[in-house]
C-alpha cells in the first residue's frame, strides 16, 4: 500500500512509498484512511528537525491528524465496520509514569511516551492503518471529512479543560471575555470552543486579508489586527496560539484580575526581549493571575473535541480546510501558501 514515509533527521527525505500492510501488532482495528491533516510538526519532521523512526526501522510513516473508515473491528469493541474514526496520537510510556498510569499521557512526566507519526511509532499517512480499540475515537458521520479536524481540536479541548479546572480554584469564577492570539487552526478552534461556552470572543491575528477575518466574524467574534487594541480588552481568559515571542511579551499580565493565560504555541529558544518582571510579577500576585502551558491531549480530550465539532456549524468548519490535495500530490500539501489554514491530504480522492 502507499504511505508517506520519511527518514527522520534527514531533510527532504520524504517520499510516497510502497510499504507492507499495517501489522496486527499496531492494533485490532483496521482502518481505511480517508484524510490526513498536515501541521507545523509534520513540516519540522520533513525538514529533518524532529521525529524518530520505530526501533529497527529506518523510515517513519508520517502523519498524526487522521480520519478513516473502519474496515474490520473485533465484535466487542465500540466501533464497527463503516464507522468514521480518528486515532489518538500519543501512547503512554512502557513503564508508565504516574500520569501515564492514569491515562493522562498528555501530562507524561518522563518523556518516554511514543507518538504515531512523530516518535517511534508509524503514523496514519498510509492507505490503511491499524489501531488499538482504546485509541480509536468514533466521529459523528455527519462531519464527514471535517472529522480530520479532531486531532487539532483535541489539543484545544485539553486547553479548555485545564482552563476550567484552574478557574474552578475560586468559587464564583464566571469568565465573560476571551482573547485568542493567532487565527491558525488551533486559534480558530479555540475561539469556536469559547463561543460554544457563551463567551464574548476576540481574536488577534496579523492577517488583514484571506479567509481568517470572515471566519472569526462568522463565529460572532471580533477580529483584531492591532495588538494596541488589546490593552483595554482585559479578557478573563487568554489563549496564546501564535508562539510569537513579541506577542507573548505583549500579552503577559494583560488579563482581567484572576485572569488565566494559556500558552499553546511552541517557540524556539533564543529570543531575548525586554519584559518588566517587577510589573509582571506584581500584577500576577495582586490579581491572582495564572499563566500555564499545555500540549497534546488524552482520550477524554479527543472525545470532547469530537463532541465540540459535532455541535459546530459544518459550513464554518469547512472554511478551516482551505486546501484538499490528492495523495499523489502530497508534496503540495506540505508547502505553505498564502491563505492556508488547514491543508488536508485526501486519500479517498
Ligand atoms: Zn509517562
């Protein structure tokens, strides 16, 4: 069968390969791939900057944002042939740390987890994949190809889950206003989940054209391109999705009192910027503010993501998928083009 494979650590080594059928050891459920979402992590792996092949194998099957149709499944599992499913990305470490031992592998303490398509386990970028029943998430069939947004939405669902757990530290916490910085797939999905919670939602992004402003407005949210607008906004919740050092400097300490700032974008080290630590610390302490980071998602977050997408307007979600590329032209999906939000490789085309 065809699969997109890469030699981890070697730039531009990816190719559309002919590989054996997925082994039974990958899981009892056989899935026919329908679509594969592409993100910055995939581009990093293609550049040779990230990723590890399974032990004893040179090449890694790429892809962690999956969507497929179940071909065969054991009779006693929650999915049946014909169901749409998404595969969870991370697997707990073999000798589970306290977090992995309770199914919270997104909070793994020792970094020995593995990840499909990223770290030591083949990914979902093949015509067929196998998966363990505990790691397959059933998707509302009405979503169709939009189900491919489940993995990015799971990262957002985790961010919201943790925001609400932090908020619950104080009785009477009632957030009203949300600011999301960055209108990529993660930022837009974070805004969607904020609107679903009834919050007055604001989104900051540097793009003045392209599809992002209209997508934000279609949610009933306010689109900003000038960070200076934000000083007076005083959001109760701030979700930072740009990973841009200057944006992070500008937003830290600018929530309403008891504000929660969630950092969800990854930055490379080496950006030294001026920040008034005295003012920042004083604000954090006197206002009971919180800043926290979040990554990845566990089973519960994938379920929350699938529910959030099932409740969302399908036309709006469809606007997030700005290009669908047939698998034969997979390379085009990994090129960044103006106006791209989520690009999807279509295995069914
Ligand atoms: Zn662990």
